[in-house]
C-alpha cells in the first residue's frame, strides 16, 4: 500500500457538480486494506457565507478508497498537530491549511478565493 497506517493525510473531495458541498478531511490513517483507508481526524466543510472551511467540532472516523478518482490525497508532516489544524486566507499565498506551527499546505488552486 502506498499509504501506511500512522501517516497523516489531507484529503479533498472533488466537487462533482457546481454547488456541491466542498469537504476536506485532515487526519491520521489508522488502518489500510488495499486502497481503502480508515482515517481518524477532522472534517472541514466549505461555508459559502463565510468564504472559508469550517471544522466540525468532533473528531470522526472516515473510510476512504484513495484509488477512487474523486479524491486528492496529500501526505502531510507526521508532526502536524491535528487538533490545531485550520484554514486561513493569506494575501500572499491564498488559502492555506496549517496547524500554526510546522505544517502548512497551500490549497489555493482548490479554493474559491485567490
């Protein structure tokens, strides 16, 4: 398997049609079987009114088949503090995902603001 248990990931669900819910997951892979991953982490949903991704309060367990074409999967820094991950807009980079420390991922090409 190309993704291993213990790795941390950022997953973007591709929008299938205009106006579909934009959903991202940031978490740690706890198990894999083939291309199917069990991930424990946080879900972020795009809030059109606030023009940002809002984190759901509770950590969730999500099952994702990373071989499906509907996902963009990023392996992120193993030291990422999942409890502190948030989306920010910066004038120089656009939309980034960060834990405020070592981890920062520019996802501007997937966001509505640039």
